[in-house]
C-alpha cells in the first residue's frame, strides 16, 4: 500500500473537466481509507482501477479541512 504522504493545495491552476462520469469505490479499515477510481464508462469496474489513493487518519483530517473550504466557498 502506498500512503498519501503530502497534500499540496494549488491555487493557480484550472481543472480541465471532461464530460462523462467516473465510478469510484471506497474501502474503510480501522486505520486507513482507500479510494479507487475506474476508467470512464467502466460502470461494473471490470477493467481494473486507474488510480488508487490510501489515506491515514492524519491525512484524512487534512483532506477534510480542504473539502470544507471547497464546500463553503
């Protein structure tokens, strides 16, 4: 497992949104959370995951702060 080590908040870049939706799944264990995303259109998750991110509770707390900034802006 490769844990997320550092979160860097970028302020000067735009997000390039592509049409369509990506499926993801989340696995929650006692000490870690894993988020996997799949290729666009792979609704049944048959082609393997494209990205795999694992968070410790410490990094999850950092991400919560960033998500609250996003939701409340």
